[in-house]
C-alpha cells in the first residue's frame, strides 16, 4: 500500500446500534468513547486518540489480534465474539456487539483527482467483474469484487460491482463523460464520510447528490485542516 506509514488502525466496539462505543486499550481493556456519530469534524484525529489506545500498524495485525479473542468486557458486561465480529462499516451493523477497524491518520491525507480515476478505469479489463475502490491512502484501484468485500481490506470506499462486458472499465468507459463525472463525485462524497468517521469499505451506489465538484473538494479541504 502506498504511503502506508501515514495511517494506523484502531479497534472500536459497538454495543447494539452504537449507543455505547468503546476503544481498545494497550492493556487489552476497553475505554468508553463518545457513542454519537459525529460527522461535522473528523471523529479520529490526533487529539482524540489517547496515549493508552492500542494502535495497529496494519489491518492484518488487527485481524490476528481479534481472532485470538473469544470474549471482551465492555462496561462490566462480558460479550462473546462470533467469527464474523469484525466488520468494516456502520452499515453492516446488526448484532449485540461488533468490532470495527477505524483509520487513524497521523498526517493529512492526499487528494485524488479526476485524472487518476480516468487513468485507472481506462487501464481496466472489461472481460471480468471489477470493483472500484479508493484505498485508505487515497488512491483509486480496480480489484475483484471478492477482494473489495473482504472484512480486512484497505478500501476506504468501494463502488458497486462493474459487471464484465458493460463498458464500465476500459477505453469505452473513458469516453463516457457522464459516467466519469458521476463516479468521481460519488467518490468525493464517500471520501468525505470516510474522513469524518474513519470507517472502511463505505459502499457507494449511483451518485444522486446535488453538490458540485468544487463544493465537495472545498468540504474535504475543511476536514483536512483538522488533521
């Protein structure tokens, strides 16, 4: 992963729909943190990460840690962890307790451009299914749908699957100005949500917003100023 040193990973445990939220500590205990889903400033930035919070240098290290735990204690109550306890985003939440990897940026993220999107799509192979993602370091990639949906994935955001033979990737896609524009605007909006929450694998469908590219990029600039 490019520029991997700019991000680390934390684990947060949600009880129910996130009414209670806890963060893993270096001594394997869990510190209660704000349960509200604040999206007006980055939820995970330097001043909100305590010195006692346990940070992982990779998602693989984080996943290994979780796989070795059968139970966790949150607020004096013990919860059993199922095999699929580790899930990437709030949208997948439907259980008593769930563990969520969160991105902690140690420096401001890079900006991806429309030109980079065009380059990645043009180089794609339309003979197979593709998933377009933006990884946690801000780079577009085309990966297999299976790779994009893995519980441990570097995808900050992922688009719907581009089915083979429909011209969503390759030179044909590059000539579809409307598709490129909609995909880029959707990526910007998804990136904003990722920066605000630290969530991974945020799923993006067809763009239906009304903000311009300039407005979305301006919002990203404001968020980046908090890092």
